[in-house]
C-alpha cells in the first residue's frame, strides 16, 4: 500500500478497503478517485454496516408506488390519482458543529429529495434530541437548531406541521436533528433520478460550487467525535431563497417531456449525484469539472467533485430539449451549465478539459463492502431491565397533585408551543393542502384540496425505551406512531425512518441496531405499514459514549373523510371519558421489571432519578385498540382521542383538559396496587377518548366486537381535574406548569415574539 494512513483517514477508508479498491480497479486509484470511493463507500452513503439489516424491513403493500431504496424518497397512493412522497433524513453531526446551518441544511436536503421526484413539498416535521437544558451548551444547541429549522422552512413557505423533542443526558454534545418532508403530486407525474439515454446532457443548476462541506459524507457523518466538536465548521451554508426558485423551476420542468431525471446534490455532492444516477440508469457518465461554475478560485477537481455546496440540482435533459429547459431556468433566474453527458460505457469519467482525472466503473463505486460486525447483548442490560417495584417508594395520595404538576412541567412532557410557534404554519395555506390540525396534537392533519380526504402525519421514537430493550423499543416506536395517527382519525399507511445509533463497530451498539430493526420490522408487519424510505445515522457518540439507540418513525396515514378527523382536546361538558385498552388503575400494579408500565418511564426518571425496568407491549392488543378507535372515529362517535404515552394516564387526561380548556371529574376510581403505576405508568396500547353520553352504547358495541377493554374514567366537567381521594387541581395551574416549562430556555427574541 503506497498511500498514507493520514490520507485514508481523511476519506474514512480502512487499509483493507483501500487494498480492495486496488484489487478491483487493477491499479492504484489517484486522489480524485480515492475521494470518490471514500465518499460513496462511507457509512453515510454506502450503509455498509446496515444495508443487510435493512432487508429485514417490510417494504411492499398495494399502496406503495415507489419503495425503499428505489429513489430519493418513497411514494404511496393516497387515492384520487395522487401520491404522497415522503422521506426523513438526519443531519446530526453537522448540527453538533454548526447547529443553525446544520439544521437549516437538513431541511434543504430533505425538501430536495421530494421535489426531485416531481412532488410539491407541502409539510415538514422534525424529531429533535438534546442534552438537558440545564447545561448552557445544550441550550445553545437547542435554540440554534430550532432557529435554523424555522428560518429555512419559513423562507421556503413549507409549513412545519408537527414534530417532537426529547431531552436526556445521553444526547449532550451530540444532538439529533431528523427532518421529514412530505410532498404530493399526480401519480403519473413522478420523476425518477435516473441518468439514461446515451448522449443526453447533464445540466447542473443552482448555486455555484465552493469548498464547503468537503468530506462531509465520509469524514463528518461517518465517524464518531473523539471529543467535543470543534466550532470551525465544515457545514455548508444554506440559501432557502435560492431553493425556493429551484422548487418552482424543477416542478415546472417535471410537467414536461424534456427531463429524463433529476437528482439533488446532497452528501458527496457531484460525485454521488452523477454516480448514483448513472447506476440507476444502468449506464455511465462523463463530465468536465472545468464546466462546473465555482465561487472560489483555484479549486481542484477533487474539491469540485466532493463539495457539498447546497441548493444544486443535476438535471438529465432529453437530447434536443436543451433550449427549452434553459428557457424555463432562465425565467426563474437560475444559473445552469451543461457539464457532461450520459454514456453507455458503465464508467464514470471525470475530465478537467482534455485531461481525464478519474475513470472508474460505476458498479464499483456503488458497491461498497458490506460488514456484519460482531453483535453482543451487553452484560449491563440484565441489571438495567430489572426493576423491583418494592424497592421504589410508591406515591401517597397527598403526593398525587404535586407529582402530576412535576410531570406536566418535565421538558419531555411539557408543551412544545415555544418551538412550533416559530414555524409560520398558519400563514402557509396552499392550493394543494390546507392545515386542518396544526402542530401540538397527536398528529398533524392536512386536507388534500379537491378531495374529501386528508393525510395525517407524525414522528415518534423513545430512545429510553430502546436503551432498556432495543427490540421492544423498536416495536413501540412504530406502534405509538400508528396510534397517534389513529387518534387523528387516520388509517396508517406507510413509514419513513431515521435510525440513529452509536458506532456499529462496538458489539453492544450493533446489537442495539439489529434488535431495533427487528422490532420495527415486527411491528410494521403487524400493523401493515411498510417502510418506503429512510436514513441511517451511525457513529453518534463522543468519547466512546453513545447516544441512546434512537430509531425515529415518521408515519403517514389517510383520513378517508376529512370532516371526521379527531383531536386530543376535550370539547363538551357532559361527554363521557373512556379508556380503550387495559385499565392500569384496576391492575394489581406489582409486576417486576416494568410490566406495570414503570419501566423506563418518565415518572421513574423525573421522580426517582432512575432509568431502569423493561417496557412491554402486546401487539395483538395494540392492533385491536387501534381498530376500535378508528372505527369509532369513522362513524363520527368520538369527540376526542389521545394516546397514553410519556407520563401515563393522568398526563394524557390532563393534556386533553388543557388543550380543550375544560376539566375532568373521575368516576368511582377503585385503584388497586401501586398508585404510581396506576396513574403514571406507561403501559402501551391505551387511548383516552371522550364521547357524547347517548353514543356510549355504540362505542361499547364496537369494543366488545373487537375484544377491547373499555373502562369508564369519568366525564368532562368544570374547570378542575378531580379524581376523588387523589387529584384535585385547577385547570389554570396545570396549564401554567405545562405551557411555561420550556419558555425560559427559548431565545430572548422568541420570548419577545
């Protein structure tokens, strides 16, 4: 081997991988070729530690139009001749270094994945993780990330309709920034990211190329931080105003016959866009880097090929249509340059004028070595999962009020209004969708204009559950996402995921990754929600301390009749409140290891400072509870529906009270066993619903048919939450605890707004 370890480190290749490249090429690669291999064989682009595990996921159903791995995003049929195009991406490492631009460009990248396929971006959701806000650096990361997301999304005019935020020590210095975008288009107008047709020109459109982001895919996103990340940034800066023009121009071109394919320049820039497009087309490509517009002098071919400058698109233009395409781009004020052409050689040839600076078979670049690291169940997991409830002091009745207030004020439960009000959602109505249920509910609901249908969207994932039991945590992530959609009145349809983990080269982390994926696959099959797209983000750790294993599930569902959607808010005094699912307050509450819902719960950490125990879920019960809720909603029976998640039953009831501006009166609660498990345990597969008194018998009939436990909890009444003998709190006091908790951590500008 004639190349230094330092050079290989720069492109994140091992000595063994370099030797494999030499063997397959039959020669030593030059520096440009080595950089291209490093980027496309990186974890970020090549998925070399996860690709075979992803094959465990179900990817097909009758609604799937474009499945996982086929294109930039997945697409599902939503009826009336339309498809929803959906993708979730991560920008974790860049956001740790430059949180504002890292988060902003996360939005830019995932939005390009959508309009690249000819779909109009209509909604954004974000799933965020940070360390505790008691630490100044975590507060800075939190504020800058939210600011970057809001700036880019608001400038684009794509509404941020939902999301989630979770805080835990494991994310200190290593925030997670996962962004989801959904677009809608006519089924027959989908565009592929394919470079086909010998001689078709390759046109580069948008921003000029600079030195920003070089080694972003190979160096930044495919290795762990050895220490706190430096502030000197490799993160490209975003220009949402330019991207807005790209959206309009590319969507206009998508409605013509002039374009063979489109591909955005994201990770690995020109290298990935050209090579991956050629790979999908089964051919090759030839480009001249001297024809690539640059904003910096003296750039080498290596820098041009690996730059990750934002807001750039590669168009594969039908030969003879160059002038037509150019006219559209000029009308939108966009720079465009023909930089090469499609070939039938199955080679990617990079030239600098007459001189060839790289010549590599496409199939070698897109076929990284795949690894199956050693997987080992960590020895500490048994101790972590054991929770002897008898060793944890139970609640006393006089502590119930204060405990509920503590949980409502917990950063993992409290209102996210301070976050989502920075997204200009109400002002972003379009002629494609209207926002029916805005941020703050279990799921966002959008009306698809011109139809009676709607789509419902959510993102979910509890890393604490996955830390305690990776398989069960993966199951619960899917189940909770589906449950949130069902609570909105939607039938769950499809999943996009973001799998965030530490280094796969560590046996315990690889075990977590494998078990989480197996759990996700199990739940997706049970709930008939195929995975149509996604992203894997590994090496999320600092100083050998990995984040919680955090699979995030983005899910889309269909609301068949938009007039019969549902929200979490109690609405009418006198409505009866029922629990669908097992009534924890009637159980004996004595099961060890988390069977009573205390395992890995918010209550256990907030009140006792413990992350212990084992979460549990019965998928058959989950399926029946969801069917019951959905059928009742479709019949127009329910006034509200809200799933029980972090904080348990009483937090769910309190949130429905606060959001509805009305109280609750419990009816004859005969609590058996532990009070903490009854009120704050996080047993799965439970939904709190409210319903008019004269419709209760119809709900009972549906529940009996589906064998779903149905328990009367009380009624909507007054301005207090009352469960005799345990709780008696004014609505205003609960609302202050819930709404005001995150406000001190928002920026001064946000508090002034």
